[in-house]
């Protein structure tokens, strides 16, 4: 995995990792890893340590991608995006892009704890 792709994956998964680390008592360890990556440490190494939990063959699922066949509840309103355009890494260190959420909030860069910036 390339470093910029790893950083994008790290950034995208960091909010979930923070919740899990708080729940399991690993918040201090995760905070040290976050600081290492922010200071230029390897995002590839951080992803291997914190994210690669699937078996070598990957996740097996009847639906591709995993979860694609899950349907919404009857009568649930469709999720619509608010705002236009894509946002990118504010430090131009990774390839992650994201759009505004359903409330119109600008996406955040979890890896550097700042808002993402407009553009591709």
C-alpha cells in the first residue's frame, strides 16, 4: 500500500478508531500513533497496526461489496447530499476526497484534525 493511500484510509477510519479505543481503554496508545503520523510517521505502519484485522483472503460476503445488499427500512427517507463539490486533504498528503454530510457540514481531516478544503 502506498503512503498516500494509507494516509487516506487512516484519516477515513480515525473517527471509528477513536470510539473503539475509548471503549477498550486504548485511547492513549491511539493518541501516540496519531501524533506519530501527524509528525510524518508511516501511515502504512499505523494502518497495519490498527486497521488490518481481516484474514489474508479478505472478507467473504454474499453481497459485494460487504453490506451492499442491506436494504433500508420501509418508509425511511432517502439520504440526500447537501452542498456540491468534493473536498480534499488540507495538507495535500493523501488522495482522500469527501463531500459535505447530510447536514451540510464540511468534512474533516481526522488525521490532522482540521477541515478539508474544496477542490480535487
